[in-house]
C-alpha cells in the first residue's frame, strides 16, 4: 500500500499533522503502536499555551509578539533557536482558530492561570496564554468511542475541576452522572477527541497496533515505513512524506541513560513512548538537538498503583505547594522553592554534589504534618480520610527522619527554620510564595496571598513520601526546520522525512512558558508539519 503522507503516532502531534495533511487533500495513513489512540496527549491536562490567542481579545488580555518572545528567551539559557520560537509565536493564534473552525474543539482561557515564571520579562501574572479545551462528548466518535487512551481517575473532569486547574478535584454526583451519561470528557481527551472526529469525518481511519520499526529509503529519500503489525512485517509507501510523531524516549532506560542530563526514574506518559522515532531518525542521519532535556516533573509512586500495565507515577504538584509541607534531601535540608513550577524543579533534582559525587537532592522527600493531611488529603485519599498506610508516619519529626533515612537533626533544624519563615511570612531561603505562580497553585481559601503556600509544620503525626525525578515526556530528538522537515548532520533536510512533537527537538528547547507549554508548540508544529508534508515539493 502507498499513501501520500504516512503519520506515525496518534498524540497531539500526529493528529494535527494528519488533519492538516488530509485537509490539504493528501491521502493520509495514521498508524499507532498502541491499542488505543491519543498517546500521552489523551491522558494529559490537555492545556495548550498559546501566546496572542484570539480568546485574549474577548477577555481584554494584552499580549504582544515581543513580550512572548522575550519571555521564552528568558527561560531558554540561550538554547532556543530563535527562528523556531518565532514560528511558534507567529502561528499560535491561527492554530487555535484553525482547530476551532475545522474541528469541534472549543477553547476558553484558563482564568487567571499565571505563566510559570510570571515575573520574568514578558510573563503574564494574570494568565491569558493557557487554554482550557472544555468537554467533548465521546459519543460523537461512534465505533472509536472506546479506542482512545483515558485516565481512569479524571476522564470526566475539566481542567478547571482538577486541583491543577484551580478546582477541588471532585464533581457533584449529579454533574458526574450527567457527564457519564453523555460520555463528556475533559482535559486531554477533550483536546484529542475533536481532532480524531475531524479525521474520521475526512475518511482517515487510524490503524492501531501498528508499530513502525524502520524507514524505507530510496536514493536518499524516505519513501516508506516498515511496520510490525501483530508480529507480521508490513511496508507502507509514502509518496510525499513520513511524519515521525512517536513521542519521546522516556520509557526506554537505555536512551534515558544515554542522553538525559540527570536521573529520570518516573515517566508519567504513555509507556509506548520508547524512542522508536528517535532510533529511526538516527539511523538515517538526523541531526539531534535538546537531547539532555525533558519536560520534568516531581513524581510519587504509590505501591500497587498501575496505569497501562506499568507502575503509575503520580505528578506531585499540589501536595508540595499547599501549606504545611516542604521537600528535603537526605541531609534533611530544603533545596528549592517547593511551589515553583514542576518543569523548573528538574534542575534542583539534578544538582551534583562535587565532593561526594552524588546527586545532592536525590532521593528527596515530601514532609508534611497532620493538619496538612487532614485539610487537603493525601495522594488520592480525600481530606478527612485516613492517611494511606504506604505513607511513612511517625509521632515526631526526629522519628520520621530516622525511619526513612533522613538526617534527624538536619530535618528538625529545617522545620524550626521553616516555621519561623512562615511566622514572618517570608521564606528567606528560597522565596516560596513570592511569585504569583506559587500563590495561585496553593490553598484556594487564601488565593493570591502568601498563606496559600506558607504554613507551619507542627502538628503530629508527621509524614514523609519519597519524591522522584520524573518527566511528562522527553523533549530532545531530530532537529527540524520551521516546516517540520528533519535536518541531517549538515543541516540539510532529509528528503521525505518530517517530525513533530516530543519525538523532535522541542521548538522552545528547555523553555516551558506556562500551563500548556508542551502542547502549545506541538499543536502549532504538528499543523505546519502536516501542511508541509502534504505539499512536499520534492515528491514525484
Ligand atoms: C499526566 C500528564 C499531564 C500533562 N498535561 C499537559 C498539559 O496540560 N499541557 C501540556 O502542554 N503538556 C502536558 N503534558 C505533556 C504532554 O502530554 C506531552 O508533551 C504531549 O502529549 C506529547 O505529544 P506527542 O504527540 O509528541 O506524543 P504522545 O501524545 O505521547 O503520542 C505519541 C504516540 O506515538 C505512539 N508511538 C510510539 N512509538 C510508535 C511507533 N513505533 N509506531 C507508531 N506509533 C508509535 C505512542 O504510542 C503514542 O500514542 C502532560 C503529560 C502527562 C503525562
């Protein structure tokens, strides 16, 4: 079989590339390794970060190209390719409009959700760039209704219902029933559902359980793909181009060890993201970029908790931001502003102690007291219920430290110091609570106040949970130009080969602007890549 465009992977990158190519008139084949569609995108928060989006106009948010670019540059340590960042900012608005005009996707602003570094130049303390995909009825997908990856816990929640989006994490029984009856799903499912629907309407039938294993080359041009379909090899030809959209390599320990800049032991994404696209691109001579980086996140593994057949790693966002908790290393010392954004925290986990030649802040522990657990709940155990048995518990701080292997005197001194900072409403060590972002993500009863994140740790029993260095997905891979064409080691496009999403070097490099900092660029470049592949001038 031969198609015009062959797209590998059905996350946000693959879906948008496939849709743009199909709308441009290409005969598109969409192939997915898993037995469900959507990849990590489907189980994500589904929030894209889109500077200058048109919903800002209605809400009176002011944003400019210069602000957005200055802001991204301030987070990039000079690692970002300005041309890629400019293409992202310049096409963000039209990408949102395109999704809303050609699919059933409908976005609204995530109200007041600050950028992740809102005090940096061009940052937005009152939000406006992060979008909520709302709810989408999966009944609209007909026979594909149950063939999309979903989170067992939160499929029916909108991002604004989740604690991440400023909600409580719970729905009234009546509202939950309404959503279950109509199979209304939010977050990542609401992002990918409308695109899948649009593809089905255009006659693009995705192929599941199709693992791409290699690219076919003819005279230096990529002309097809080898697949393993249920153990049988199949070859599909590509007249115009092949789009790699196979996600990151976070689930492949060998590639993780070879490339990432520090430990990453807790991938939170789809386990099928094992770097297949990266290996295919390397074999045909792609130039690589951003390889040490991932979209970092602190994560906790709950014994016996699985997702997609693997140990689940839970994102630790709210627990480390709410009052009455801190994070410490084995010396019992705090090492960062716990309330800062998850991606930036990766740097704190990778700090090397040059004397002992160990990672200074791994392992790390979240330490909290009983008042915190009683008011906010603990890793899925709702407020007012017992703290789960897997959580280390002790009557005193010293006993807790000894139990989990933290220096007891260090932890006691740290908590005394922390409580003094809380009393004076100023964290002199790490400025927790100074940023609008820290205050937004904490206790909603004190929103916009430092008390939303600063709280004493003084009511026993005391608790500790080990926190690992995790990731939402890796962000390095083949470098591309602004049309998604994969570049070779001499910076020339490899004819017929395209890449978008986490399989490729991220267009914003290490910069994670705000909620949606990965999906925003992915939607923009997924579309640009699909368009370029459909109209590949070097074909025929
Ligand atoms: C819990 C969670 C919440 C998140 N929330 C957000 C958020 O709100 N906003 C945000 O910006 N980012 C968020 N992220 C990150 C975001 O989900 C990812 O960056 C994004 O989904 C990556 O999209 P992608 O299309 O590149 O890859 P994916 O969505 O992971 O899709 C890759 C697909 O390729 C398939 N594949 C792999 N190998 C092959 C092969 N050989 N052949 C065929 N198919 C293959 C995989 O099975 C997978 O379906 C979150 C991530 C997680 C885990």
